[in-house]
C-alpha cells in the first residue's frame, strides 16, 4: 500500500476522531479530545488499494460524526470513481446519508456526466430506492428534470411485482405530470394494465376512479385493438352514463341492458351518389317487435307462417296485429280470418277467389313487455330512471400547465 500526502490552499476538511488509510489502518490525523480536528489546508491522500480495502475512512465508535465535509462556497464533500462508486454510505439503523441545505440550493446534487443511457445521476436501491419528503408548502419530495430533448426527468422501474413509481397525497394529486407540448403522463405496460386506479372512501357515498378534464379538446381518447372501452357495474348499477356539461343525463345503460337517452335517434347512411343522408328512428308507445313480408293469395285464401325466431321473441299472451296490402285487383278487400301462435290465415272478402300477391306487416308485443305503455312520469319517477349526475367529491384540482421549478435550480458543480 502506497500513501502520498499533499497540501494546498483550496479549502478545508474537518476530520473526526481518526482518518484511517487502507486495511493497515494507518492514522494520519487524530483529535485526542474526541472532537473534530481541523487541518487548515487541504490534505490530499493518494493510495492504491483493491477489493474491500479503503483509502480514507472516518470511524467514530461513539454517537458523533464519522466524516464532515464543509465548504464556504464550494463542494463540501466529493467522491469520484472511474469504475465503481464515487461515494458509498452504509448505515445499520439511521440514515446512510443526511444532507441539509439552508440556502435554498440543493442539499445533494447528482449528475450523470456521460451522455450514454447507463449514466445515472442517482442510482438507489433498497426497500425504498429513493424516498423524498418536502416539509414546506411549495417544496418537492423528489424533483426530476431532463434538459435533453428526449430525456426523462424522473424514471421509476421495478422488477417482479414491485411498483416503479408511487405518489401519495392526503389532499392533492398523488402523482402529477405536466408538459408544455407532449403528454402530461405516459403509462406503458408490456403485460397487464397500462393504468390501474383504485379509489374509495368508506365514509363517502361515492368516489371517482378516473377523472379527466380538458379545457380545450378531448376529455378522453381511448383506443384498443379489440375493445376501446369496457364499463362494468352490478345489475343494480349503470355500466355506462353520459352527461352533458350542465350535469344532465343524456344517455345511460342500466345493469339490465336497458338504454335510456334524450333527443332523437339519428341515423346517417350513404347514398348512391356518394353523399350522406340523415334519417330518424320512430318511437313506439309500447315495447314491440315488427316483421314484414309478401305472400300469395290463391283462390281467395292464403296461410302465412310466422318466422320461428319472431314467434319465439313475442309475448305469447298478447294478440299481434296484421296489416295487409293487396298487390293487385281483387273483388273486395283482404282480411285476417284467424290467428295462432304459429301464423295466420288471409281471405278475400265477398267470398272472392282472386289470385294475387299481398304484403303484410306484423306488430307484436315484445316478450316481457305485456302491460307496458307510454305514460307521463312524475319528477321522482323520471329521476329514478337514471343515476344522479356523478361529480368528484372534491373539486378537481387546479393543476398548473407546468410545475414551477425550484427556487434555485441545481447547478453543475
């Protein structure tokens, strides 16, 4: 082991009880009183050690400080390595490194000097890789900034089932992302959910899992290779509810599959000339099913069989209606002589014997719709058809377009 000693006037180092060099533990300076000894000029120790040996060590067997690095205006303590750790700190029970600042600058400044992707300003591992706490109103627990075009300000990754990054707040946003030109937040998963959100306060009646607001554009744009949006709710709830900006329900689907909407049901279709036509769907005062067709009257009579699928989907206890339109000249008119669950018989009036085609239209009550008819609802009954407009229990936070930078941005040491 080789030691050399140089002094200069660059700054000051305050040493603890001993400074030990290498495994031989050669004492270079000591304070017999147990307090910090001060060397007025910088002492540089150069050595060549390998493995678990060390060049300089501050060892305090009591409750004092092992090593203190202090500087009036420069760097108090700096560690540099070309292949391993520039500075390594280990603690059995307390903080491995405790850094404080009283000037508004950074307590710890870490930069990756290489442009390669493997150069980290901070690389931390443990039960909690990085834990940051802000004790002031506008402080930052952890602040990440990237000055490169495609750099990442803060990146969290976890192997296995761990959490890459976690944010927690009592009142404000747990995690906040902002951007002046790109995405405010990006969540990517190779397997599983891109975003997994859970919420719920046992003291509150309802909460919102995801709340999205955009002052100038889309509230949400969701794409999927198979299904764009899936909404789930119990049979007594509503898997889908659409509300306008006035908090009025305009469309909802209940747990039984019933669809409620306000306004007209408008359909657009293409024309033979390449244009677009708009049409409107009719409404019925009863839940009905309809079928149409054409049959042939032969010798003044015809038997029409109901389509089996149609017959199985209508109310068997309610009579259906048949409307007839002859397709040629007849002696009288056509009428329905009899009806059954499987079909009906058509005859020509006045005992006619015409052979002509005719069109028919069947209107029947849908299965399960017996006894239902259009009615005027009371205000209470109208409100019961749709859920109350869900709103966030706490007003949406007024998130700035960009988080303000710290009072003093970190400067390269």
